[in-house]
C-alpha cells in the first residue's frame, strides 16, 4: 500500500507570495491533518479535513487555509507569506480516528 | 489545557545501554497516546498507539507503557540505527486533534 505523498518536497518563496501544498493520503483514508514543524515550536496542528469538511482547526491566522477533494486529496494554502512561515509542513492521514501516518513533508523556505 | 511534556530533551547512550524516555500528559479524556520516530528531514514514523492505563506494546528493541499520567518508551540494548527524535502525542476525547510533545533526541554511540 502506498504511503502518504506530499508535493512539492521543497519550495522557496519570497515574502508576500502565496503557496499551495498538496497531500495525497493512503488509499481508503478519509481524514487528512496538516501540521507545521519548526525547531522552536515543534509540531503544531493546523487543521483536519474529513470527507471534504474541516473538522478541526488549530490556532493559526486566517492566512493558512485548506481544502479536501472528493478523492480525499488535500491542499493547504498560505497567503501573504512571512519569514516565520519557513517550516516543514507535514500531512498525516488516518482511517477515521485511528492511527495517523505522516508523509515526508514539504520544506518551505521564505526569503 | 491539553498538553504533552517529554523528557529528557536529549539523550546520549552507548550501544547496548538501555534507558527510558518519558512523556507526561494532561488531557481531558484520553482517546489515545501515540509514539512516533522522526529521522532528520523526514516525516514522523508511526510506532505505537496506547489507549488505556496498564497497556504495553513492543516492537523490536522498543517497549511503550502507559499510566494515567505518563507514558514511557523503553529502549533495550539500543543500536546506532535507533538514533532519532522520538515524539509523543495525545488525542483527546473531545475533538480529533493531536497534541505533540517537543520530542527526545536520542543518539546511540557505537
């Protein structure tokens, strides 16, 4: 069974730009969660989608948004990028409320 | 407030020197406690899920245990390939969000 895939793996943007990250969950998994990981803050929850609906949201500004498609693939968008948005963005998929499996992440660098 | 604290932040062991990592948690109703391993530049790799106090799970040199307030990840006779950051997370009964600790960075010296 293929694991969680994330694209792109690496991204360099400049302040003020926007970015879209993609996540394809494990086949059959309907829940997709997004996390931001930085050395200082560790893993922080962004939001979770289940069956195309946002089910949970963390404490991030409205510049961070997401969506999920009918095939369970999910995208995350960050608008008006700031230097502090540089991080590893991780996606995790699960079957309902069971164990979550993470993708390799997208490394975003904002210059 | 739901939160997770891991200790120590970093641990250096000689190959074969067994030890334990700690994960203390406060959560309003535990749905599950999860252990992950993360190698540099990679996503976390799922290790274990524990659901109730007294539960134990094993995988190779790793054994996870759970009490009402904390979990331990015991590493028996570690090898250099066990070097990684070990993350603990909890999921509460209310909501579906994971709360992660900041991890323990383990280095096993040959």
